[in-house]
C-alpha cells in the first residue's frame, strides 16, 4: 500500500543531515589538500638554494668564487670548466699555469650565505688568470634537499634541469 503523504527521500530529515555531513566532509578534505600543497610549496621555497659565480680582481690578486645566496643548502653535483672551449679537469690543464691556491669545487654541499673560493691567485698567476678570464667558462649543477636541480654559469641565470648528470670524464676534479 503506497502512502501518498510520504516525503521524497531527499526531503527526509535524516537524509538532509547525511547530505550536509557529506558536503562538509568534501569541503574539509578539499581545504586540507590545498593547505598541504601550500605547506609543501612553502617548505621548498624556504630551502631554495641559489648559486652565483663571481670573480674578483684587485691589483695582484685574482679569485673565482661561488656563493649560495639562497635560503637552503646547495648540493653541488658537478662543475664543468673549460678553457678556450676545451674541457679541463684541473686548473693545471691550462698551459703555462703558475702555482696558485685551489679549493675543491664539485660534489660538495654549500650552506646558505657561504662562499667557496675555488681558485685564489696572486702575482704571476693572477696576471695569467686576468688574461685568460674571458676564455674560461664555468658551469655548476646543483640541487636542493628536495631534489630540485639547476644548472648555472657565469651569467648567473639558473636553468631548471631534471637532474644533474655529467660524463665523469668531463667533470672538473678540483
């Protein structure tokens, strides 16, 4: 026997309560997902490294330097250095290079606001570096702790890369 006074299923009080609870759950889940996405983006931005290369020359001193002007550590995966468009693995691969002070450049971690001076030269070596400076190309591939990677050079315009890979026979060793 069908009752003509029965309400449609969606007009029943228990269904209205159930649908309201479902709608509130969907909205809460959406807000939570959005909030988590924003939190992850903020965490990545707060740990973003930015490697910049520079040179300094004053009188009888010449240096190449690398500074991390970002917020997070830069994990340097490799460096490539070339002289006259020829890849070099050590500074001594440059003909007639006088002795100078060197520091390791590739495969290291550079904390934020820290600097590496990969080569420091004075006297005759500084004069040699000043002469060949325009023929030296340096590029560095580095990553954040979130495995976001960049390739930068002396232009200091980082390019996003999928990952830092290089032929070991080309990587700069010092």
